[in-house]
C-alpha cells in the first residue's frame, strides 16, 4: 500500500501554493510597453548579433498585423499589451563565472523551491541517485546552467538560448523558427519578437545524453511577462530526456507566459519532453494567476524518429497549450500523455496535434482531464493523415473526471483521415468519481479527501508512469495539492 | 448566416464558410460563385415514392413551395411519407415545414429526391414532440450529383417524449444534414443515427447537436460511413449536458470505412459537460476493411470482391438494424444494399 501511504503523506503536507513567495532582488526592467524600441532594448541587453535583432523586428512587424485568436474555450478580459514589462532581469555583475558569483538571494530562492543548483549538493546525495542538469531561468534571463562541463565531454550542448545565439549561431540560425514559423500564431509571433530566455539543447549524432536535462522557469517580477524560447535538436540516433518545471509568486494581477518550444528529431533520434506546470493558478475566486499561452511543437524530421510529450498541468489561471508532433519521417512516432487538472476558477484548453505526413507513422494520445470547483477543462486535439501517410495509425483515449456540480469538462477532438490505409481510433469518456469506490476507500478508514486523492491518482496512473521517477513523485503530490478543498 | 438566408436575400456573404467553426469541412462560400434564380412551380408527374406502400398518407413538397404544418394530436400510430422533390432545372429553393406531435406514435418516412440538376436547396424543419408523443423518422437523402443541399432540423422534446431518427445520406456536391435536439431529460429518450454512402466526388456532412437541459435523459447515437472514389464524409456530433442535467446517459459512436486513397473522412465528436453525475462517452474509428476478416472469408472460399461487399454490408447493417419500424427497416435495407452494390462496383472499376 505504498501509494496509499504516499497519498496520506502528501495530504498531510498540503499547503495552498507553496511557491507563491516573492524574491526581493534588484532588477533591471525594460521600459513598460511594447514597441520596436522594446525589441531593440531586449536584443541589446542580450548582446545579440544583428541577424537576431532583424529576425525579432520582422516578427514584431508581423505581429502587429495579427489579431488575438478567440477560438479556445477560455474566457478572459482583453489584454493590454502595452501595460506590461517585456524584460526583467536580476541585476548581476557581468556574467558569473561560477555559482559563487551568483547573487545569494537567487540561490536561496532556488533552494527554497527545491531545485539543486549546486552540483556537489546533488552528488553528495544518496549514492546512485540519478543526477540531472539544470538550467534556471529567472524572469527573462537564465541565471545558471549546471553540469555543463560533463555534458560537453559527451558533446552535448546545454545552455541558455541567449548563450546559444552567441556561441552557436550556426545551429540556432539553422533550426530556430523551422518548426514553429515566426508568424505561426499570435502568441508565437509575439514570442518571436520579444523572447527572453529558455534552453538550447543539441545532442550530436549517436549520443545518448548522459543525464536528464531540466529547466526551471520562475516568474518573479511584477507586471511582467515571461517569453520562454526553447529549442532542442536531437541529431541522428541521439537520445535526450528533458524536464521542465515552472512556478510564480502569488499576485492579484494576471501575468503572461507565452512560450515557444521547438523540438527537432532527425533520423532514429528520440526526444522525451516532460513538463510539470505549476504556475500560480490564482486564488479561489479566480483573482490573479498566470496566463499560460504556449506553442509547443516537435518535428519528427528523420525516419524512425520519436518524440514523446508528457505534461502535468496543474497551475495557471488559463492554460492554452497543444504540444504537437509533425510526423514527417517514415516510420516516425509521436506520443502525448497529459494530465490536466483545474480547480477553483481555472480554465484549461489543452490537447495535442498529431499530423501524419510520412508512411507508417504512429501516434498515441492519452489524456486525463480532471475538473473541480468552478473550473473549465477542455481537451482539444487534432489527428490527421495526409494522403501520403500510408499505414498511419493513431490511438486516442481522453477521459474526463468531474468533481462537483459547478465545473465543466469538454472534449473536442478533430479527426481528418485522407487515405484508405490510415487507421484511427478514438475513445472518450466523462464520468464522476465512482460512489462505490469512494465508499469502499472510506470504509477502509480513509477520510473523504484522502479517498478522492487515491482514486484520482489511480485515474491518472497511465500518464504518471510515463514521467521520470522524481517527477512522478512530485507530480503525484501536486495532483493532491491541486484538488485540495474540492470535495465536501 | 445560412444557405436559406443567402437564397432569400440573394447575398452570397450570407453563405457559411470554412471560417465558421461549424462549417470548417463544408465550405459553401468558397464554392458558390453565383445564385441561380428561384425555382419555379413544378407541374408534372412525380412518379411513385419509395415508401408509398408503407404510408397511410403521403405529402410532397416540390421545389420548396409548399409550406406545410402537420399537427398530430389524436394518439394511435400513423405512418406518413414526406417527399421533398427538387424538380428539373438549376433553381434555388427553401422550405420550412413544421410538425407537432402531441400524442401518439408517428412514423415519418422521408425522402429527398432531386432531378439531375445543379439546384440549391435548404429545408428547415421544426418539430415539437409532446409528453406522450413518439416519433421515429427515416430520411433517405438522395440528392443529385451537382446539388448543394442543406437540411436543418430543430427538434424540441417534452419530458417523457421519444425521438428516433435514421438518416441515410448519399451526398451531393455538398450535402449537409444538421439535427438540433433540445432534450429536457425527464425520461425522454433520443436515438440519432446516420449512415453515409459516398462515391465519386460526393460530399456529405452529418452534424448533430443534442442539448440535455434536465435530469434523467438518454441519448444514443450511431453514425457509420463508407467512402470511396474522391468522396468526403463529415461527421460532427456534439452532446451538451447543461448544469443540473444529472443522470444523463449519452453515447455517441462514429465509424467510417475508407475504401480509396483519395477519399476523406473528417470527424469531430464533441462532449461539452457541465454536470458531474453523468455518464457520457464517444468512440470514433476510421480505417479500411479489416484485412483479417477479409482473409478469413477468403479462406472459407468466398472470392475477394464478394467478401469485401459482405463485410461492408455487415458494417452498415448495424445502423439499419436499429430502425424499429419493420417495414421501413426492410425497405431501407434493400435500398441501401442496392446503393452500396453500385458504389462498390464503381470503386472496383476505378481501382
């Protein structure tokens, strides 16, 4: 009964939102508002080459011609794009050479969040414990990246996007915007103009990345937006597993996180991308919280390449996110495992797109949505097969669970089959927690809340087991915390 | 915004386009460049109808001119045939018949028949079914190749009522069959079935929206399709369960067979749920004929074309089996078998 123990323990540890503190730190802000000047300011702050600035300015120009889309099942007041800071960075001495030079306030912040930035600290842990390298992004800049040396020995490049633009311009120029074109959509275009920082990963041919890579995103500054840009390239036969986590302080205002993540998998390469999204969700009345408007897409360019997205979405006031796979290479495959939990006044419209272009491509979608409180939770997905995608196969399962009378759970799948040998299967169910099971668990001595946690953990098990181990434990606790107060 | 409105006002901007979410796969604005004149009154012999032998009464609405209100309040069982006929010539017409069934059982056998012409037609029917009313309708939508035909039905049920519908669509240049059901719960039950058989360049779109507004309602939906040639089948089904509509039991299935590499099937089975004590599910499959079943039949000595035909007939048979009225069921079965046979033959020739 380890799971029960774990669940009971996590219930005991319940706290409202333990990442909601603010770090008092001196910071540099771009002038408020958005103009070509802001774009120039950001580019200059990052010492970017001219081509990057031009790229941004072009994106900005295109963005001005675009309109914010309204098709998602989410509801929010008009955003004033001029009323925010597009760049916020902690003041530092020029480029810290080692951890010792990093502002102790920052280090304390990450310690409080439980993110290991000190390599020794990780090494000094339990023997045999898996290690993972971390890139920590604080507001608009990456503050530190660990294990760089060890990764470099294996030939893996793992650094912040800003650094990659300076150090590896040839790779950045080749791949940036090649999966998510600049004007792909409103938020991606905005991101292309003002993106701040994120991770850059390149795994050379035939290399299996020796450790898990991870990025930790933290929004700290008030009235600011975070525009993450991440690019991961797995060259022929390479393998990499990447984790991403995010938190933000509790504030009454809404803040925006508009990210673009591009993955490129060449022949026989595999990328595993896991997200535990725990942005501040707003309070019980729906005040405050992060608007998480994200474009994530993988291009399975090479034959037999594979990309697997796993996401646990518990935070954010609004989640608007569809990690997708373009299955271009012959025999390539895409997977999407998702848990989306909404409580209180949260709104989520999330799902995936599996676009089958190549022959014998396969995809699998497992989505578990849980809505509680007054929240709204939508699965929206597309599975399509091009006439050339002979033998394409998809299996989709979306299950929704409703807890309470005032929430909504919706399923909107799109299926487009354009050849005779594609085989698509889709199943969806919507139910509430089984009274019988609840009764059984409570009769065995669990409180109602504990019983709900246990059943919910069972409901999402298929997805949790796809996460790397440490993340799975963390995610399980998060599931419990997110649903706190949803019964009774 | 609708085809009917465009026909009435003559304004092409009233046509729904792919930018309207509910019409993304059935674009009319990009297709219709000019509107033909209004269809005139048709005088001539209509010929026999498919369901003549089964019906006590037959109503014909030719070129949309005849606007009918049918009220049934006496109880008992009635079988009524309704024929919507588009006469020869490329005209545009609309019709908006109304039907009220307060009490009793009505079997409505409808056919949509079109002479071989590029007509534009929209038929909007509203139907009200009272507490003791039961309606079963069968619709054979057999439009002409070049026609653009829209059918929209708005059905409102009282608690306790029952409504069952089976639509058989053979497509047209664009054929859209839209059913909206206001479901009050309270023991009312709905069955909404569909079948599309599409060859050559035909297009059919079956769209349904069922809104459960009250406690204790059931909905069962099964739509199947067979597409060959360069045809395109579309199924959009939405089940909405409003707040408080607890104990709703709604199931939706859509299954399509794609027989050619240039055919297309698009599906969007949606659930929109605002009540927690419900049991809702939908399933959707698209694929080719099961190779294993085909092999099994061949191993038993059945030649491949027959085996294919047999499996396809069995596949669509599931929808026909759910028709309750026996006479209608068998008439539909024979009609579908003949259509399917022609379609498979053509598909075989092309391959």
